[in-house]
C-alpha cells in the first residue's frame, strides 16, 4: 500500500513539474528587416530611447547631427564582427538592454552588417 501511495504521489509531482513548466505565452516572431536606412530607421531609435543621456554629454552623442560620426569614429561599430561591436554589447547589457526593443536591436544589427552606412 505504501508503494502505491508513493508511486501515485511521485507521478502527480512529476506531472505538476512537467505541465507547470510549459510556456503559457506565445511570443510573435521578431521581424528582421532586409535593409535598414540610418536616418529613417536607426536615428529614430536613438531619439526615442537614448537621448535622455546621450545628448547631454555622455559619450557617444546620439543627436541627429553627429550620431553616425560619433559611433563610427568612436570605435562603437565593428562591421567585421557586428555582434562584437561595442554598440551591440552595450545594447544587450544593463541598463541599456531594457530601453530598445528586440526588433530595434535587430535593426541596429542589420545596419552594422550592411556596413553601418550613413544613408
């Protein structure tokens, strides 16, 4: 009898663990753009998420008039290995990771992969 009770409780515990670990929220896939334009797609990300700090002296300055040159000349972009760019590392680490959405981060990555053009 004790073995039966033990077996039933073990089975219920395993079922609770199995079904309790199922993902309940289905996230929509992130749409990765085919091509990115700096002025139309990337600068608005800086304007929305970054100018609170990066327009008042914290490097790099990300205002529309100088952001591209600050990123390129400041060594923040690595077009050879885009995910190792200082910019991408900062975007995925605190406190920066909470500001831009994953879709915005992917747009920035595509921009770097395309050569980080000022278009």
